[in-house]
């Protein structure tokens, strides 16, 4: 498991630099990225625990045999009859962190798992994982890029399936189901299918429903799927027949904002500069109050992860980072337009993963 070993070593190097004595991860995306798998997630405390020199699992006995096939880390097993406390104490002793002063907790794991760690180490100061494993996850290697590119092309195909089938008289849910079926046909798990027709497009996270598509509707389509532990995310607009009044003007402004953000995204630039560039285009055009969210978010094993492109974020962008660029304008009672592409940051700027045009 060379890739896993390398990631653990990288993580331990960061932990030493930041004086983090122990990092604890629950089953989920963080563990998946670090170890290449995660055990079944239920109410039984299951923790991957990493010190500056060693790593081990607090492992429910129920999951031990299946998990052993995926990792060679030492297991401290516990049964339902025993409870996890003794096994966890033994794990902390083995890792030599019973006097830990600084711990990092997976912010996505269950609260009772986190309480188990904090109760065992009451004197330790607690932080989350943004500066350690989160920092490492931001920069993708070429094997990760390959998986993300493949996911993006699958999302392109799912989007095209929705476009090809969409017609007046269908419901948003019917269009979404066609998209979901295409993902499934391509051996991909549908993660979300937002279809917002007409007035519903003005809600950035509209709940796809029974609204019937009408002639003249601008339809926001924001979709994503997951395959091989990585994700996709893309937003495009379909227009049924003649576009509503003002649509072409607003679409051109959003497209200009996308292009401005693409030009601003360079290695060494702070994340907020990309948001600033997109927001300036929309604000200068008189629609600033209708751009109601950040310009982008990182993506990898999770659809939303670091870095986040907001107006205040000081994260310095680096080559290998993967994130969305997705400005939007949402006009209540009329329509909404968001154009989203996922990019990987190369030395000379962003490379778009999707092959679909934005127009």
C-alpha cells in the first residue's frame, strides 16, 4: 500500500511541524482519502488514529475481519459487550500519546466519537483538520486528476441525456430521473440532480419537484455523481424555446464573470482574488446583490472541500488544486443563471475538466 504509506508520512510531517500529537478520523471522506477505504459507518466508535510516528485503528470487532483486507494498521478491537473505552486507552498507550497536548479531530465524524477522544485526553487542546489532512487533500496528484476527469466526462454524458430528453410538459423530477438513470447506466452513483425550471432557477439550491416545464423557461441544471471514490459537479442552463426577457444579457454577464475568474486563478494568488474578479464583473453590471454565494469550492473525494473561493479566504492557490468556478445571478420572480466548471490549477492557469461548452 505505497500510496497510503506516503500519505501517512506526509501527514505525520505536517503534524510534527504543527506540534499535533494525535489526529483522529472517523469513517468517511477523510479516512477514505488517507487510507483508501473506510469501515462501515454506524454508531460503534471506529477511529483511525495517527501520531507523529505511528498509526492504529480503534476497531469494532464486528468490522475487523473485513477491514483487515484493506489495511495493515494495528487494530485495537472491542466488542459490543466490552465497549470501546479500554481498547482506546490501550491504543493511546501504544501510540505514546496519553499526555497529548494538541489533538486534531475529523470535523465530519460523529459527536460521540469526538467526545470519546476528548474525554480520554481532557488536557489536550483541540483543533480540526483544515491545516493537516485538509491541506494535503487540496493538491491532487495525476492519479486523482485522472479519476476526476473521468467523473467529469460521465457528468457531461448525464447532462446531455437530460438535455436530449427535456421538453415542454415534463416535470423537473422527470428530467432529474433521466439524469440519474444515465449516471447509473455509467456505473456511477448519482449524488445530486438539481433541476430548476423558470422561477425556480432563482433559488440556487432549489429542491427539484413537480414543477412542469413551460415554453420560454430557462432551466438550471446542477448535477453530480460519484465513481471510484471521487466526484463530479457541473451546472449548465437549458432554454426551452424563446429565452425570457433579459436572459441573454444576464447570461453574457455570468459568462464574463466565469472568464474573469479563470484569468485570475493562478498559482500564488490568494483564493479571494478569484472571487473578487468574478464579483466585480457582476457588480459593475448592476447585479451585485443577485450574486448570493461564493465563486467556488474545492472538489475531490467530497463534492465540497478545501479550498473555498470566497471574498475573504486567504488560502494561497497552488498547482494541483481542484475547484469549481461558478458565479451566478438569481433574479427573484424571473429566472436564475449559474455556469459552473470544475478546474485543476496548472502552472499556467486552470484546466477545465468538462468538455461541454457553457453556451
